[in-house]
């Protein structure tokens, strides 16, 4: 007599979404722990760590069934999360930091990303996509920028995870380093005015959560200026993706010559539209809070799905070069960022 085999009650897509959602919910719960918040570990960071742990233990036995939903989380929910991220930003944020803050943000973005391309591809001989992903995360907004850049480059999961891991490590170091630099009185060394230290932090630290953690260790005014500067830097993500799609879209080789296929990040246009809407027609506070919670959940599910689909063997095979690139960019953000802030701050004051 044959024993009936029980089949899972959830369809494959729903099962993968449920798994990604469960990991994201756990990450968001852990992200509310005071110690993690004070050390700059956001729900997104926790989500990818949990995803990697589960992805290399339990998930291999579930991957064939849950893969469809996990891929949906990693791709579609990521784009939706980036779009809703626009509800965190307004054009009024620019007025709070002034033209100097905008110019400093742009200068740090362009110089850091350019350095990533030069050092990563020319000196370290890294894969182009890996170098560009690390550059995007270092120059704009950490893991969120890496994830937003992935669909433009169509990078592999292991490249994305290596980039996220790199920016998380060095961004975490920044939390402890910047308050120390403040106490050492950086002005005599770099010409950086201490009242502008918030702009310095916001224009050079990787993640929003890390910016807040580092600046809050100094004082509340520094934290306010740093977060606003960081939000203006995040706003530059959309034009960055548009330019990147024109310059670094994947290529398809034909019989006679190479055709470059333009990968247009349509979600970047939607992101801009949401920022415009939020600038002139802000949602009620309660509604906005719900939208931001939904946005955090979507991004956490995308990060969880990325971790679930990443194998540690792929991280080991990446070698030491991504960490070297991350270290070079971190040194530029700290030292070069202080020089840029000091020079442009005086020039545009």
C-alpha cells in the first residue's frame, strides 16, 4: 500500500514570498533592538545576514519550490521599494543644506564612483560589475544603492552580496571613526570647519542608519544636518542610475559587431515622480508612516531574498580584491571627503 505524499499547501510563488517575508519580519524586529540601532545596523543589514545564514543551511532543500517567490522578492519588490523610498525625500531637503551641501554631495558621489571604476577595473582587475556595485554603494547610500544598481547592470547575486558586505563593513567602521575625528579637532589638519561636520558625515558615510549613528554620537544638531545631507545624496540615486544605464548597460555581442542594449531603469523615473509628489503634496503623517513601513518591508524582503540565493562559496571565490577596493574608497571618503568639504565649504559659504 502506497503512502500518499503530502504536497505543500502554498503555491511556489507564495511560498517564496512567505519565506522572504518571514526573514524580513525577523530582521525588522531585530532592527528595533537599541544596541543594533546605536551601532548602525538597520533592518536591511540584518535581513541579508539572516538570509545568508538560512540560504546556506535550510534553503537549499527548499530552493526548487520557493525559488519563484524569492526571485520575485529580489527583483520586483526591490524596484517597488526603491520607488516608495521617494516618500522619505523632498526638494525642501535641499534648502536645508544649501548649495554647498548639494555640490559637496555631487563631488563626493562622482569622485568616489570614478575612483571605484579606476582602481577596481584598471588596477585590481576586478570584474567590471563588481567594481561598479561597490562604487555605487560607497558613493551613494550603501546597500540600497547596490540593490538599485543591480538591475541596471544585471549583475550576479554573488557580486551584489560581495558589494553589500563590503559597504556594510566599512560603513560600520565609520560609526566609530567619525566621532573620534571630531574629538581630535579635524580643523587644524584638514581645514574642515567643525560646525560643518554634519555635512561631512552625511556626504561621506555609506548608509543612512550609519550616518545617524555616527552623527548622533556628537550632538543632535550634527545629526540633523548629517541626515538631511545624506537624504540629498540619496536623491542623486535616480540621475545616477539613468546615466549608468546609458554608459554601462550590458552588451550583447553580434556576428559582425557589438550592439549595446540600453537598460532603462524605469523605476528611477517613478522614484523621481514620488519625490516630486511628496515635495508638493505630502501625505498625512500617519499615512506616510505606513508607507515607509511598507517600503522597509519590501526592501528587507529583497535583501533577505538576496541572502537566500547567495552561496558562501561564491563569497570566498571573490577573494580579497573587493575588500581592498572597499578600503581604498573608505580612505578616500574619510580623508578626501574632509578635504573636499573643507575646500568647497569655504568656497561656497
